[in-house]
């Protein structure tokens, strides 16, 4: 699977950047956006974190999030499950080094800028994500949405392992263990393995794992 840097659009201004470029961009775009919100509406300001979540072994998958400091780690865990990870109700955890953090902890109490956490989903076929705290601000949160997506990577362009030309749309789990298994629509029809061993390609670091289909 390709490991080149993937781009995505800033949902605040529609500019396109790679994941690391987006981190730099949002350090100017996000505070300007928060200031504009405060000036337009009489809303209560609260602690806000800008967080980047990235596949630990698949950095082409990334999210930039605006999250209330009053949100709890379990809120972030559920958000990641909903958008990226959930397949079979597996257990999960956040760790800082060797220390496991309590899911009920508020972000304002346990994180700070430049801190990095590890999120693990499924302790069998584990998907690991790095949670990087980019910055801290004071500003408004829209409604009851404690977490808002600021930017997300565009789906990586992964070529079919068999023809090497068209984009993969399915993964053969059996062949994936041998370092291949990415199939375009045409090659998937001719592939010899059982169809029950196939999973749809998803824009997630859990693509091709367990029963995840996006």
C-alpha cells in the first residue's frame, strides 16, 4: 500500500494541504475562525484543543479535530470509533507512554499542547493511532457538538496489486497476509480466493482489518 503523504481540504477555508501542512495552516486559520465566531455571536467561550489523529503505521490517514476541553476521552474514543474504527465492539484505550488514561477524564485535565497519546482499538488485531495535541485556544463550540472535524485526508490512491493500473476497491484478507490483496473492481471478479475473504477499501487506518468495512 502506498505510504506517500496524502492531502485533504481545510473545512474552514477549503485550502488543500498534507497532514503536517494542515497542522501549520490551522494554527493561523483556526484562531482567526474562532475570533470571527466570537465577534458575530454572543456565545460563551470555553477551552478548545486542536488535535491531530493519525494512523501510527499508516500516516496517510489523518484527522484534524477541534475538541472542547470539557469533552472526555471516552467522547474522543467514540468519535474515532464512529468515523474510523468500529467493527465488532472491541475494547480500546488511551496511553501516554506506559500510563493508561481513564476514559472518563476531561481533556482539559489530562492533555496540553505538544503532548502525544496513543489510542489503541482492539487488543487482538490492534489499530494504533497517534493523538497529537497541536494547540490550545479559548473559543465557542457549535451547539452540543463537542468534537468537530477541521480537515480529513482524501482517500489514498491505492493501485490494484494484480493489474497495477486501476484503483483498488476491495482487499483480499487472505492475500493481504502475503503483502498483496488489493484488488480493483475488474480483478476482484477474477480473483481466486473466496468472496467471504474480501473487505471493501475504506478511508481509515483500519481498512482491511477484522470485519471493518467503513
